């Protein structure tokens, strides 16, 4: 089959690799009909996530048709259209039973790697380094899905791929990030980052009752899409975001602040330059420019939500501000299984059409081009869907 393979920093290639096979009774193999490039994939592309190996198949947002099943999978049948959560979960461990699916104890065969860095291992993830299980990803023509009896969700007739594809990751991620803001009636939520997750977080915050959403970015097309979602927008290259937020909230600050940027944040101040230099020489794994701003801007007693991915260690976090302002922090990889059914209902009810975020549709063969335009924000690119099997 054809698959998008990592070959080093800034080097992905579409290569011919062996087809996946059933290796466990709880496995399924799906023929992928739609897959996507995620902002988190850029962390791999840029070489900032450790334990990647040449030839690793990328991708964790994918869906398709079941073509083979292990003997223990009874909830779907061959021919069913399914979406696949990017987190791999067993369904029966302590954490899965508590609805904390991204913390599954049984799905990462390389848990020892994560434990060295984090103390404990999260769940396995598709296409996201050997530290997270070494699973082949879904930017490919086919994929093996472990624990398919809990990890495949059948899609009802009448919904297109593009309406449901983002249930695999970015829609639940934006929704959980908004839920983590503990939104109360009348609240103002400020969101740093208007990429795809930020866009879903904006709309989710309104679904959950926010009165105002303020979105911060520098890319014009992202800010425009955020404004279409009824957010008030700030370009951080044009205004002092902290002062602007005070002015917009009567000096109090937003009730909740969200870092939907993560480990490769940009900025305009000396701290941003400091982070870029230290990350470039690997003296710091992440660039927490947005995280610092989020902590300082949030009102006293407010909530900080962090859906942005962090990979290791960050410097100069204003913990004095966090502690003395009595902030609550909520974060984590998304518990996709928890949100998939309720959000599917939202799509079916017409509350949201997730396809609004798509700007580019490309054949799988053009994935390297897709990574380049996504990374460099070319051609007004916000979200790319790849279509295996379509002619280049």
C-alpha cells in the first residue's frame, strides 16, 4: 500500500509499504477513505518529538471502511463505515473505566519509554512516535486498528466523510478544551491559537454557554475564520494582548484562558526569541510563549485550559502568578471515546458542520506538498484532508 512515511525532520515521503494484517483477535483493518494532516503532525515533521524512526507511518485523524476483522470484534462488520479515535484504548483498565481514555494502561507497548520522561505512560497513539506505542498511522491506504471492539465507531448513513472525519481528534479536542474551561453563564473565554483546534474550541465554547470568546493569532485567514465563528479577534503582532484583554474585560481579565498553540508557539517579545534559541540547540524541548501569556492574562480564580501539545520541559513558567492568582489548570490528550457519540449527535442535529475548517483537499500522493504549505501557512492553508486512492 501507499503511506506517508517520516524520514527525518522536514522530510516526509509517500512510499510503498507492506499492507497491515490482523495480528490480534481484537484487531480490525480498515480501508482509509479520508485522512488529515493535524497540527500535532507538524511537531513530528519539525523533528521535536523524540523516538521517531525512519519509515514510521504518520497520521492519527482517519476514517474508512472495515475490510477485515479479528475474531473478537463483534460490534462492527466488514463493510461498515467507521471513524477511529486517535487515542488507542482497551476499554477495561482502571482509566478507561473512569472515562479517561487517553490514559489507558494497556495500549502502549512501549510504556517504559514514556515512564522515563513522564513518570507514567499515557495511552498509545496512532502514528505518533515509538514512545507512544510505535503504531502505524492513518495517512495511508489501509490501517490496523487495535482494540477495534472499543475503538471503531460506526457512522450512520447520510453523513459525508468530511462531516465526521474530525470526530477522530480536533472536534473532540476543541470541545474538551472548552469543557475544561468550566464555563459559567456570562463568561468570557480567551483562546490563544486559531488553528483547527482553536476553531473548534471557539464554537464549542459558545455551545457550552460562553457569552464572549476572544481569539488570538497572527495569521489573517485564521483570524477571519475565527470571526466567522463569532469570536472577537486580536492579532498579537499588532496589539499588546495582555493590555487588550484587560481593556476588553474591564480590567478583570478573561474568566478562562486557553492555550491551543502548544510547543511551537511564536511571539514578538524577548521571551519568544529566548525559546527559539534554546529549542534550536535542544536546551529546551518546547516554546511556551503562549502558555506564559495565558497564565498572566487569566483573571484571579480563573481557569487555564491547555489542549496544545507539549512534549517535554519548558522554561520560565510564571508559577508565582499561577499560584497567587489561584488559577485552576486543566489539560490532557483528548478522551475521544467520551465525546464521540455526543458530538456525532451535534453533527446529525445540524448544530455544527465540522467541514467548515477544511481549506485544502489533496490526493495522498501530494502529502509532502501538504505538509509544506501547512507548516509555512501558504495558500491560506488551515486544514488539509488527504484522499487515498485519488489520482495525483
